[in-house]
C-alpha cells in the first residue's frame, strides 16, 4: 500500500478492516471527527493533519510526525505516543488518559485544559508547552537517568492538576505553577528554583532533596509535606500553611516565615539563619539541633517546642512564648 | 459586509442601502423668507437624522436641503423613509417642507468625509423622480423589502436616469398617512427581521391581546407566573392578583433576551407533569414576546428623548445604592434586626441560616439590593414574603418581621414607579386589606398578628445544624475538573459551557480565542455565578445541547457535567415546598456521588 492522497481513501481502508498505516505520508490531510481507533500510524508522517475531535484511542503513533497537527479535542486515551513528534501541535482540550508519551517531543505544544491523567511523560520534552488548566493526575514525569529528564522549561502550568504525579527530578525551574494542585505529588530531587508556587496545594507532597531556592510559596498549602534536605533558601512563605511539615535538615536561610503556622513542624538540624519567624506559631515544633543564627523569633509562640541543642545565641527572642519549651540545655520551662 | 455593525470610519467599499432626501421648493422659500426657510429646513433635517438614527442608519452628509444616509438593511432604509414621510407630512401642528426620497441598494465607497459610487448617483436620480412626500426606490430595493413591509406602490417602469447607462426599473412608494397617530407611535421602528406586517399597534398591546385571548390563557398565565416567581401556582385567586402585563414586564426585566426567556420558561416546563402541553404554551408565549424584545432592542438605540432619559437613569443609578443603604439603615434600627436579616438572607440565598454569625456578617444593604432585584414589583415581594411566611413555624412573630420588611422596601418601589403614582403604603397592622399595598395582616396564617407572645420561646426557628449537610467547597475545583474530564471530552465540555454562558458555539475565530483564553475551571466558576441553582444549569444545558452540532456527542458531556457538578450546588426549594415542620429550608444534602464515580 502506497501513500494515500486523501482522507476519504484512508477512512475507506480503515472501514474495510485495514488498520496498518505505518510509515505512510499523510501530511496535511483532513479527517476531523474520524474514527480510527486502534489504527497503526507508527513512523507515519502526519504533519499538519487536521484530526480535530477524532477518536484515536489505543492508536499506535510511535515515532510518528504530528508536528503542527490539529489534535484539539481528540481522544488519544491509552495511545502509544512514544518518541512521537508533537512539537507545536494543538492538543487543546484533548484527552490523553493513560497515554504513553515517553520521550515525546511536546515542545511548544498547546496542551491547554488537556487530560493527561495517568499518562507516562518520562523523558518527554515539554519545554515551552502550554499546560495551563491541564490535568496530570497521577502522571509519571519521573527522571530515569541523570542524562534523561522530563523537561518543563518555560512551560505554563497554571492551575495544572498534578495530584499524585511522579515528578522525581523534574526540571521545573522558573515554571509558573501558581494555583496548581501538587498534593501527594512526588517531587524528590525536583528542580523548582524560582518556581512560582503561589497558592499551590502541596499537601502531603514529597519534596525531599528538592531545590526550591527563591521559589514563591506564598499562600501555598504545605500541610504534612516532607522536604527533608531540601534547599528552601530565601523562599517566601507569606500566608502559607506549614502545619506538621517535615523540614528536617532543610536550608531555610533568609526564608520569610512571618506569622506562619508551623505547629508540630519537624525542623531538626534545619538552618534557619536570618529567617523571619516573628509572630510564627511553633507550638510543639521540633527544632533539635537547629541553627537559629540571627533568626527573628520576636513574638513567636514556642510553647511545647523542643529547642534541644539548638543554636539560639544570636536569635531575636523578644516577647517569644516559652511555656513547656525544652531549651538547648535540655531544661523544660514551666 | 462583515459583521453586524461594520465601521464606516475608514475608506472602504460596502454594499449599502443609500437614501437621499431633498426638500421641495426650498430655493423658492429661501428667496421669499430666508430666515424662516432655514429654521424650517434645519428642524426637518434634524428630525430626519434622528429617525435615521432610530433605524440604525448613518447620516453621511447634508446637501443643505437634504441628507445622504446609509443603511445596512434595505428594509430598515425603507422603513425609515416611510417614517420620515409620515412624520413630516402628518405633522399638522407646524410647517414643514415636503421631501422627496430616493433609495437604491448598491456598492459605495465610503470614507470619513464622503461617499461615492454609482449607488449614490442612482439614489440621487431616483429621488428626483419621487413625487413630493413620496419615495422612489429601485427594483432591487423593492424586491428585498416587498415581502417584509406592507406597501402601497406604483410601478414606474424602467427609468432612464441621467448619466446612468442602463435603465433602472423603479417603484413609487406612497406612505399611508394616518391621522391622529401620536408621535411616539410614529417613531417606533418595525424593521426587525422576522416581524411581519407594518402596523402601528404597540407590540406590547399585541402581545397582551394574543396571550390574553388565547384559548390556553390560563396555562399561559400560570407558566409566566411560575417563571417569574420560580414557584407553581394553581390558585386562580392568587393569579388574579397579578395582571398579565405585570408578569410580562417582570419576566422581561429578568430575562434580557428571548433566549434567556426561553431558558427560564423551559426550566419551569421541565418540572411539570404536562411537559408537552406546556412546551406548546411556552412557544406561544415566546412568539408573542419576540416582537417586544425586538422593540426593546431597537429602543436601546438612543434618540434625543432617550438620551435625556438616560441622563435621568444614570442619576437614578447613582442614587439607587444610597436607597438600598437607607432601607438597610431603617431595618437595622429595628429591634428584630436578626430575624429581619434571617428572612432577607433566606429569600436571597434560599437557605434558612441558623448561624447567627453568618447572619450578622451579611451586609444588610446587599441583601436589600439582592432581594429587590429578585422582586421587581411590590407584588413580587409580597408573594415571596408570604410564601416564606407560610412555611415558617413562628408565623405570628414573623408576620411582624415580614411586614416591617415590606414597609421598609416601599420607598424602593415608589421611586421606581414615580410616573405611575401608587396608593399610599399600608401600615403593618392596617385594616385596609383590599389594597394591594397592604401588608400581611390579612394573610391566612391562622394566627392573629397581635397574638404572638404566648408562642415563641420553645419553638426552634430553623433546622438544627446537624441536618445541614455541607455543599462541596467551590474554592477547590480540581476534583470537579477531574470528574468532568474523566468522563467526557474536555474540549466539548468547554464548548458546551461556553455556549451556555454566551451563545451557541459556531466556531468563529473570536469564539476560539475566547475558548483558549479561559480554562475549564474559569468557565465552571462563571457557571456558578450564572446559574444560581442546579436546576437552572440543568435546563440551560439541556436546551443548549440541541442548539449545537453533534448533539449525540454532546449529550453524554451534559450528563457528565451535571453529575459532577451537582454536589457543588445546594439543593433549592426543598424546604420551602416540602416541609411544614420546624425547619423551613434545608440546604443540599448531596454528598452522594453517582455510582459511576465510585
């Protein structure tokens, strides 16, 4: 079978039972609303095709070229998109639930309001892609090898739903994740430097070893999140919720934690030098071995907190509350 | 011609209906009495220009004793010309010139200051063929308008016009001058498409006649009443308290367009047993109301008089806010302010709020404003208050409260209807039970208003907190989004919501860019503010789905949206209509999810 000249021919073939269109040149064809479920288009050239609202679930598009294609509103659930070229493709409002996008090229793709729940995006290149409003619930963006990484450089991720997504080691530096849902997300080793996480939901997220220096975490909800060994230098936590966080061994130098609620927080061995914790609620917080050099704890509530072996000598403790607090020398204040 | 209202600002070639007028005997009059001639012509031209404006035309230039105008509809051009002739000839109270008018439809070049092209030349030549006080139109204009307007015409045959190569077949139109037709009637436009006939009867009167004389007039009234009040009423004694005109006015105030009106009507129809019968009734109503909406749309184009009215309106708008505050102040001085606010809150939010803190935090002025907007007439307010009262446990106590509210609201209504003086408002315990303005002393609540003290202390006023289930929090819509996109196509969901919020999606580039500028979440938030109740959304979506292509594809989308969104709505009405025990209005108990959502 040679290349097909028109969409009608292709659909006729498909309807007569032929499902294999691999390697064909179908560039520029228009088959909106086509039903091509389960067809094989691997290595086919589908550049600039119009497939709007088509049914392409379980389609094999491995290594196919779909750059600049119109895929808005398509159903690509469980499709094979491994190493598929989707650069500059329009996937606005498409459904890609459980699709396999490993190593796919999604640079500058329009993924506005797309459903990528449970999709596999490992090693995919999403640089400059617009993922605003997209649903990536449970998606896998985890870094496999040092050399291979899901790239999200310059991507738009406002209001994105990444709940429970695996973002281990993902490059999210400078990315706009404001208002995103990252609850239960796995962000270990992720690069979130200078990321905008304003108002993001990070409840129960794992941020261990993540790089967050300079990130905007204003009004973010970090309740029960874990960020062991993370670098949180200079982060702005204004209005954020930090109840029950595990910030053991974190760098929080110069962080803005003014009037923050850090009840039950674990801050063992954390570096809080020059951080602003004035008026913060640190009730029952564990600050064992924490470094509080020149930390501002003015008016902070340290009732029931543990400051055992903490370095407090240069901290500002004016008006701080110390009822039931374990002091650096192990004594408990009544 | 692109779009409905193309701009004429820059040089462009457009297909337009060109209207040329010329005053007969102007030069002769000028030589006889220059000043008088100028006064009269200026007045005439001003009048012609204002009519042109009413009919959505544009004055391109003045020729000294006439005007060159341009319309994007031949029907509007002719309707305007007919009105000009009627207006200027029918006015016996003052002198005016006779005018000739010529109309042709053709391509013209328009720029800021001038208009050129064969179309203009033909219109000008046709004008010279018109008899004084009449209109000469080319064949092409006549063909376009003949089916829409009732015309008295004479065929003039093919005319050889100066400097025009081909002969132009033309018609002379004779305006029907009716005596004693008032000015207001004359300036009312009739051009709108789909509106047959060319009569001077007010669309409102026509609509009232059609509906009032209809064999199904009782069902018509019930349905309109139901739509206005959001409550079904079978009792004719209640219905008789409302005139059809009142109800139509109220419905048109709430529904800015025929489409809104349709959605509101069908929302009620969907809840009825005889859906088919009432669907027909709804269509009869819509057919009768369409001309009223057309008329209203036409009147929104300001004429001189209306501009003056607008100034008045603007001033009124500024003072309105103060008026709500005044009402609020008066209510807040009452010792029973909490109960008063409970009632206001309940009528605005359809929830009998028992949390005193919430009640106290609610801004009284805003509640007043909201309730006022829900009840455009005193009768509406009275009906709603009475309905609530009937379902309250402590009727006696609340009869007083309700009377206080009704009395306090009165200044709002009297200001609104300044031109139609109302009878003085009844006092809370007035015995004047026949006056519609009287309050609730006459209501069949079974308890004498004064016999209140014995009750109260033990009876609870609202539902206990345990009965109040929480509606899902609208602050976090990630779950809702997921539920929607899991079961339907995200793009189709957006298109459907877009269509519901704006207008049926046609796929224009403007609509696409709007669709890409907002996320599904943004649309959902707009839906929450646009559709106050789940039922409202349900009916709007089920109507809009039939206005779109691929309704087979979209039906499952509607189902997915509705089942996902339901837990985010409080369940309305339930309390008001279902229970006569202690509690009045029970907010939604919809934590249950559809089975498929496991």
